[in-house]
C-alpha cells in the first residue's frame, strides 16, 4: 500500500475546483435559479424550484460540473400539462442561450449557459416513495448526498475522476457507464475510493440478469445498475485490479487500453449519413441496428469477434466490425435430424435436394449435407444488408433508411482515408482496436 498513498495524495489535488471556479459556478447557479424561479412563477402548478446535480451535492470536478434545476409541479398536474409547463419554463429560463429538448421518461430542456451544460427538469412535488416520474427521486438524491462529510465527498470526486479517465463515467446511452449518483452511492455504501476499487477488483460479481446491481438508497426497489453495460462493468473491474497492483496518476488523467494498429486492417465499417437525431435516440438506434446486423451476418456463417458503433452525434455514423474471417469457403455444412426420425429426414432431404452437393450420415447418426454457401464475402453481404437487398433485418427504421440512401462499406486503405478527415470515425477505429484497460 506504500506505493498507493503518494498516488492518492497527488490525485486528491486534481479533484477540487479552484476558488475562482467555485465562485464563477456559484454565481451562475444563483443566476440560473433566479431565472427559473421567475419563469416558474407564471404557472400556478409550480410547487418549488431547486438546484440539483453534482454542484448542489458538492461532488463536482474541475471543468465537469452538472447544473440541474428541478421544477417541482403539483402531483395532480396532468401529464400533458406537466411536459408542456416544464418545457415552457426551461425555454424561458434559458432564453438567449443554445438550447435543445432532451428525453428521459419526460422531455426536459438542456442548454449551454456560459460554457456550462445545464438542464431544466420538471418533476412532481411528491412524498418519498410516491413517485410519478423518473425525476421525482432526484431532489431526494441531492438531500442524501449533501449530508456526506466533506472527506467522503472528496472520495466521490476521486472515484468520478478515475471512472472518467478510464472511459466508464456517464449513464447516457452512448456510454452506458456509471452515473455520478452511482459513484456517490458506492462511496456511501463501501466507505472510500480505495474500498470501492477493492470491491470491484475482488468482490464484484456479475448478476444473473445484468452485470452490475446496486439498490438506490432513496428507493430500494430501484436498481441503479440497470444502465451499466457489461463492457463498462468489465473495464471497471480490470482497471481497478491493475491500479491497485500498479498505482499510477495516469488513472486520474486519461487511461486507455493498448491500441493494436495491426488489427486495423481487419476492421470493416458501414459508414452512412442520416437525419439529425438527439444523442439518446441516435445511440439507442445505433446499438439496436448493430446488434441486428451482427445477428444477420452470423446466421449467414460470418462470426463477428467484436462490434460497435461510432458517430459524430449529429448526422454521420458507422457500424464497425472485426470478423473472424472476411471470406468463407464456397461450401457450407448443414446438420439435420437423426435417421430414426424418418419424417423429419424426408423433409430435410426434400427441402435441400436441389442445392445440395452431397448427403451423408455422420457418426452421430444425423443426416448431413454440403451445399454452396449463399454468401462468401463479408463486404458483399454487408453492402446488400445496408442497401436493403436482404430485406428488413429488424433494425432501426431511421438508421436503415440512412444506410439504404448513403452507405459505403469500407475497410483497409479506404477506411483509413475516410477516417483521416473524420475525427469521430478515427476515434471509433481506435476504440474497436484497443485492448481492455488493465490488460498488459
């Protein structure tokens, strides 16, 4: 542990905002709260306005502050009015700044104010446990975390900085990592940063239905781990083990797995344009489409070792794959029923007689055949999938539409040229060809 103490001491100096930044963000928070209160006062349904997010909890990092303003509305407010009033207040409170509408269970307003991302979020003014919307718990989360001692809040900041440096911080669908509140609850439950990492390194075990589970102290029936992907969980486990074995300040700055340039030649990407979508909607559709594309390829005999999506988060995206084999043999084997099932055997032979080159019985007494493979080149099959020539594969309608109109299937030098002028694509290639953190 002697090597760990100086690293943690140095890291502790990175997690506290300067007095100047605290003063600037505090002034902004007070101004935003006052603007929201004035906007909310026009609606009789309003039951209060409060600041939330990591700023209100006292767990924010330098340069990474969450400024949320929760507008409490009367629980009897109809849902349509709840959404309308919340957006009206958000629009008014952030007038003059770039804004957009975001969606959770209900829409809310996101804006960039003086360089800081802020959210104006409606919620119902309900008693604990009488939740009507997903945001209703958030004011209770703020009250819970604010009661932590300052020393514990610094432990939360260390954990957030560590998670951010290894790329698993953030519950948005693009990241599917650990939210700030999850980091706060982990420290509350386990004691400090080091104990949290030890729990991941030695004690954390994937659950049967999901990789990571953590009850919400405000609502024990709610699992905070539901948004965490198996990949983010696994990266956290490996990084925790490696950091505890070999402590380094790099784990609080930027830490990524080793890039394997030799694998880049194996990457095949479907690159396409689409209509602009919100990031939450876009990444939901990209993940769904990637899963269905891989499933279709594997049904055709192409085993995909790794897959992921990349995007500029506006109107250009890619589905990237590393196949085990880009080209398959001309013939494929099909295995049928055992010979004692005469009816099934007759049906199997009849269905395949026209295309089959050879029938035989294997040592397992199953009838088998060889027939010409429908697709032998992965890139050719991907072109047909992207252009809709394979029919619907059950993917996102919007992404499928974009692929049919504009998709290019690229690999090797073509993909490298495309990535040379598109940072988002370059970052995606780097990610898919990088080792997991904590593997040496």
